[in-house]
């Protein structure tokens, strides 16, 4: 069996007051899907639940992936998601039915549910390279800068960005970081206050043959995380524990002289938003064959 990282995203533009029942997420037909983590965005404590491969609910009531501390006056805090253990294996072409709660009395905009795991392929049906029998490894970071990503409109979609692996070794991609921060130069030009600000950025990873690792673009802080901590505890989807690297499970093994492609999409409509330079860091290990 061959495992390949896979994200499935269910995006609901508007959840009415009272919530929605049985919203379908259609899975691909090329392989079974092993679900290992579920994460919500813009839902908070309103709750969610989903069905198993046997079409029964995984929980008897709505649940949340947010953390509510025992001590009063603290939190709630977002998390990296709820682990699903033991994994749930859905058949090719299966459907996950999702209930989304809404007790706010107002519609919830842009609710998202991320289902993370692996596609499971029979051996010799996919090109999935792996470690040589004898090797030496070295921790390493590849950086790719995507410049001047506009808030909306022209320049807000940047396709076919490339992480190109050097000729000297293979590379194992294990976790990623993306932010808009860079080092200032003393005496240099004054940087506009909005130069490091973005909110709605999504990314879709693709392998050497342009086959995607997700059904839709994934929010950059769910896929990568950010490299500059900013734990506010304010109860937003992107504070506290979300400012940690995004793990890729299973890791993605990239042979020398190959590419990992990724598409960037931005849709920031808030006041003061300006183009940003996005610094993507792909972190893992160089692998030297011996």
C-alpha cells in the first residue's frame, strides 16, 4: 500500500441561523481515503459533526475542535484540529455528510471544514518515491518568495509557483511556514503598515505531474502556519496555537531535480490591504544517498 497526503475541504458560503444538516462532501474516485484529523474555520463553538464510512454519525451531538479552558475567563482557543483515532477509511467515491451548527442568530459566512489524512493506493499504481537503502540526512529549509500578491483582482492569483529541489540531494518535506515578514534594514525605506498584513490566502499543493494534494485550495494558516508567533487568545481562528508550522502527514519525498508546484489565491477585501510578499518555507531533511 502507498500513502499520499490528502486534504478534503468542505466550504459553505453561508450557514443560516439554526445551522445546516447533511451537507455532502464528495470524495475522489481514484483511491480510498484514511481520515485522521478534522479542523473547522469560522465555525468556532457553534459545533459540527460528520458521518463515518458506515453512514453513522461519528459523535452523538455537535462537537468542536476549539479548546475551552476549565478556568473561567480564559479562551476559548482555536486548535490545530481534532484527531480521529482510530482512522476512518472511506471508499473511493464515498461521501462524508456534515452537520454545521449556528446558534448566533445570524448567518455564518465562509464556514469551512478540513478533513486531513491520506489516500491509499495499491503498490506500483502511483509514483511515490522514498528513501534509499543507505543514506545520510541533513535538516534543511527551502524558501520560495511569491512577490506582490494583490488583495483581490489582478495579481491575487499566482499559479504554478515552484519549489525546485537542488541537484545535490533528495528532500523530504515535513512541515511548512508562510508569512509576509522579512528583516528590516536600518536606514532603509519606511515600509507601509499594511505590507505584512493578509487574512484570506489559500494554497493548493501539486506534485511533479501537477496532481493536487487537495480537492480545493486550503487556507494558508491551516496548511502552513506562520513563523512569527502572535498568541493573543482573542478567540480568532488564527491566534495562539495556529502560529506553529503546518505538518505534512505523511511527509512528501521529493527526488533531486524535481519540483513541487503550488498555487496561491488571495481574497482580502478589508480596508488598508495592499500587495504582500509571501515567504514560503518548506522545512524537512536533505537526503544524501550513500
